[in-house]
């Protein structure tokens, strides 16, 4: 279970005490505030705080004295224009602060996004919980034969049982030794900052992660994508559900231009123009490499 009864009670207390404010609030976001959404077997994502809404993006773009809102359709049009033309700074006026519980190997991918503010649970100061990510059977996939960074079919039968046993036993044994090393019963006990080094990468950590909307959308573009590893993608998907309600117009523009759109090279544009004129363009006549041509074809037939 991702939250203890005490933690859940703290969240319930916060949600039971609404506070008056002159600041703009996003109705769609208020329902998410503080709620922990489970991700993987022990993880979660929850919104701790946020600033701004769709109107704040327009307000900044117009450098307005008031809320900056014209009509909803006017604002939606402006947001789509900003997104389409990579006029990104108005999106930086919105911020979100998340509390995330995630396996360390997922955290290593996540932390590569340098444009956020992070404060992680200290395993020098505190003792890590005995919680490890173990994939559900349907996610216990074999190495992909065609993509070095990807997965194939799920393992099954004895092989799946053996892998699950290794994952559970190794994590359990490493944690037992960790607990014994820091134990102070009758002895000094090893420092926590040292004892943690034998813990596996599937143990859970936690952090507060604060980021502006522009950089959050960049993160989601990369991590809610089919090419991202499943274990980080599920966190990105959970965040997408929140962002969709927080800034509906910005999220719709993001879905259209970034998630649904595509980047086409100059050679690609040339091929498209020639195809529209009826030419039978091939990889040889496209000027593209085989790999690039394959990706271009996938883009055109919608399987990318
Ligand atoms: C599918 C996938 C596979 C990956 N595989 C690997 C891998 O094999 N090995 C690996 O090491 N990484 C890998 N990565 C990580 C990837 O290379 C990026 O480090 C990560 O996605 C963060 O992207 P970012 O730098 O754009 O994000 P952020 O750090 O959030 O930066 C956002 C943007 O800010 C700007 N910026 C931020 N910091 C700087 C800076 N110091 N200088 C200049 N501009 C800056 C850049 O424009 C950047 O795009 C992978 C990522 C994905 C999504």
C-alpha cells in the first residue's frame, strides 16, 4: 500500500480545510490537490501545490494588468498560437509541486530532467522502507530482439517464476543485511549513509519535484511517449491526467502539437511535396538513410 493510515489522515485533514484566497485557482486542479494516485506496486504521485491556470498563460502573454482573460475561445486560440510557435515563456508562469514515490531506477531516468527543483528523502538521515518494485507478470518482458532499448513479449511459465523469485529474494536479502548493518542492538551500527549502498535499484525513494508547465510538458512529451520505459511512463500518464484538468486549453494544445504532431526534416518535407504531386518516392530517391526512411514511413502510415 503506498500510504500509511497516518499519511492518509494528514492528507484528509488538508483536504477538509479549504482556505480562502485572492489567487487564481483552477477548479479542475483543486479536486486533485493532495490526493495520492497509486503508480506501480508501491508508488504514487500527488499534487502538493500549484500556481496558475490557462488564464495565467494568457495574462503573461498579454502582459496584462488584470486576469488577462478575454473569451474562452479567444484564450484557447492564443494558447494554441503560443504552443504552435514555440513561444514558451508564458507557459513557464504556471508551476506545479509534486510528491512522488518511485523506484530508484526510475528516479535515475527522471532526474535527467534538469529543469526542475528536487528535494529527495534522505537515506543518510532516515531508514528506507522495505518496499521494492516487482513487475506485475504482464510487465515481466523479455529483451526486445529488434530494439536494444525495448521489450518483447512477457516471460511466462518457469522462466517468469524464476525471475520473480530472483527479484524478490535478492531484494529481501539485501534489505535484511541493510537492517542488520544499521541495527544498534549491542553495537554501534553502520552509518545509514554507508549501509544503503547495498540496496537494490528497485527500492522506493521519494521526492518533492517542482517544475514549471513548459518544462513539465517537455518531460511528458518524452516520458508519456511509447518509446519511454513502461515504469516511468505510468508516472507520466498519471501526471497527464492531472495536467489535463489543471490547464485544459494548454493540455489540449500540447496533445495536438506535441504528442499528436511530428517533426519532419527538410528531406521529409521534400518527399511529401513530391508525393502530393504524384511521384512514387522510394528510399533510394528520398535521400534518407534506411532507418530514417523506415521512421518516415511509420510517420506517414500512423504507426510511429
Ligand atoms: C526514450 C529515451 C531514452 C534515453 N536514453 C538515454 C541513454 O541511453 N543515455 C542517457 O544518458 N540518457 C538517455 N536519455 C535521457 C535524455 O538524453 C535526456 O537527458 C533526458 O530526456 C532529459 O531531457 P532534457 O535534457 O531535454 O531535459 P531537461 O534537463 O529538463 O532540459 C530541458 C531543456 O532545457 C535545456 N537545457 C537544460 N539544461 C541545459 C544545459 N545544461 N545546457 C543546455 N541546454 C540545457 C535543453 O534545451 C533541454 O532540452 C533518454 C531519454 C529518453 C526519453
